[in-house]
């Protein structure tokens, strides 16, 4: 398990999917299941988030001001 910080690059509110840019510039996609239990209802491009990655997949994502579920 790895916890990282990133910046929202893309967000689709209809599907609740998107992509973030890690601080090293790597683009990482995330699915709607990564937001379950986070309380996040919408994201904006440029917003800072933190995420938990397991086996190369984003399993949790939330705002920096909120705890990871």
C-alpha cells in the first residue's frame, strides 16, 4: 500500500472517474470505486488530493483536508 499526493487532471462527474497527475508528472487514472466512503461528491481540475494505491490501482482517493477511508 502506498499513499501519495496528486493534482486532479481530469474529472467526469457523470461517471465519477478521472485522472490525477502525481508530483513526478505520472498520470494515474481512477475509477468511481476509489471514491466510495470518501464523502467526495465532485472534484475540480487542479485540486490537490491524496490517494492510496495497491497493486498499481487507486483504491481510495479524497481531498487533502479529509482522511482516507
